């Protein structure tokens, strides 16, 4: 995944029953965040993870 503000972001999904964990890693800096949500809405969980990544990078 490439975000105009972030550059390259690696996204991984792991499903555990009714939940999915989405991890997002900023390729250039190695900063990693994750978000957990319903497995029925993986793209919504991905949006949350990317938003958390943007927030984590802005605090550096």
C-alpha cells in the first residue's frame, strides 16, 4: 500500500474468529501499529490502523 502522505506502508491482516487484527508498518522508519475490529469489516480496521500510523509518525 502507498499513501501519498506516508510513502510505502506494509499492511497485514490476521483473523481470529470474529475479529481481525490489522498491523501497519511504515517501511522507511519501521514504526508499527495495529488495530483490532470485526472480521466483517477489514477495510475499516485498515483505515483505523493507517490513521494510527499517521498519528504515531507525527509524534516522532
